[in-house]
């Protein structure tokens, strides 16, 4: 993103393509912009799999996750919502997938999500901006 990009969620930007640099577009397409979050996993602040962290100003997402109990989960680099639509999903649908993950959590389910994430990243699937 350009340094003068407004501090809002990308989906709230008018014409988000305007704010993304060519290098940023490539990093985003293949989800390479997520690699620094591995440090947060090593520190124990995040998991590999879980609901994606909300931005500070995504009050609608935070409120809905709190109502559904999803807020109790540690955030993840990838999650069930990401492999089922990522940026293309409206917030209520993302939270339904997060809630489903809360109910189905298991090592097998996490491995499935990780595999689907790798496949999706290689294809550049689901990245809206």
C-alpha cells in the first residue's frame, strides 16, 4: 500500500486498486504479505489456523464475532472463512464460517484448512484487493 493510504479496511476504500503498489499487488496475490505474522505465531499471539484478526476499526466484525463466541479463539494466519472466499465474503458470512470453525476445531480440520490455504495461495484465489 502507498504511504498515504487512508487507515481503513481495504474493502472500505473507494477504488482500492488506486492505493496498491505493483509490488504490493504481487505480494498480496500470493499472500506473501502474511509471512511476517509467523513471528506472532512463534510468540504465541496467533495460531496458524483461526479467525483472521480484525482491524481496529472493524466494529461490525468484532461485534458479530463477540455475539457468536468466536472472539474467544486466538486469531490465525489462515482460517475456514479464508479458504471459502477470503476477501469476497461479506462479514456475516465470514463470521458464519468462523463460528463453524469454532464448532469443528480439530487437528484434522486444521490440516485440511492449511492444505486448502496452500492450494489457494498458489492459485492466487480469492484475493479481491
